[in-house]
């Protein structure tokens, strides 16, 4: 094989590999994957300080005095820790991150996954209904690309026919 052919093949391989999206690199060791936000709401006393990996869709994000609060509608996660938005939601939860995050990046509708520690349950409102939010102190937060709900590649192969009249 000629040097030009090897270079072209190498370049093609790099392009194909770069098209593969990588997900979060969460450490799942010691995480109880059966622990859901709904279970945390009802049994916070025995679950406080539990390590979690949860995800869902952002409902709202707010910068407070010393923290950023992200309200999430939780969904089960797939094997890549991506929220499965075709499944039934688990419950709402709050991610409270010390410091200030850019809320334009954490806008409503964006898929998110987080690992961290379950700290407490915080009273809040959903419309006019009282709600008990499990609160996560995050270790890691991963914002999924906006089109991550679709499983497709950015690389396409095909044949086309163009007939001019």
C-alpha cells in the first residue's frame, strides 16, 4: 500500500472515530443504582449521604446567592448514564452546586446526568402543590448534547442519482 493510501486511510479512520460521541465518565463504584429520587423522598433518613448517579431533563436553573440550583425531572438511565426520556419519569430532584453556573447552558429541556451525594429533602412547590425534592450535592455534572435523544451518526454513506430534464 502506498504512503498516500495509508495517509488517506488513517485520516478516514480518525474522522470516523471523532464522529463517535463520548458520554460522562462517572465512577459507579459504590452507587446503588436502584435508588431513585422517589425512594429518596420517602426514606431520606436512612439514605442521606448515599452516592447516586441520576439524570433527567432540566426544568429550571437559578443562580442563588452562593449556589446554582437546577431542578430536574428524573428519568431512568441507560448503560451510558443517559436519561431514557421514553421511559416513565422517576420524580423531580434538585442539583445544588456551590458557586455560579451559566444558566443559559442549563436551560429547560436540556438532558443532564449527575453523580454526587444525596444530602437532604427540601420543601418546594410544583404549581400550587407542595413537593419534597431530594437534593444532590454534585461531584460531576454532564450536559448531553441537544440532539442526544436520537441515536444517529454524523457520518453518512449513500449513493445518489440526479436526473436532469
